[in-house]
C-alpha cells in the first residue's frame, strides 16, 4: 500500500506526454540527429569468403 500518490503522478505525467501538444523544432532535431543533406558514410562489410577474422 502507499503507492496511490506515486501511481497517480505517473499516470498524470504519462497522459501529458501522450496527449499533450508539444512544439517540436523539427529542423533542430534533424541537425542533432545528423540527418541533413549529407549522405551517410558507407561501412565496408566483411567478406565471408575471407574466412574468420584474426587467423
């Protein structure tokens, strides 16, 4: 027992996050995530024909 207030607060916060209207700066988010006009660098995959690494 005694979880009533804590659970009520968690529920309130969860509802605010789910249903609240939030102003989101999409351009700033895009810059922070690095999804600008630059293409992502390609990562070279290991060739399975080379065999196990380190031998």
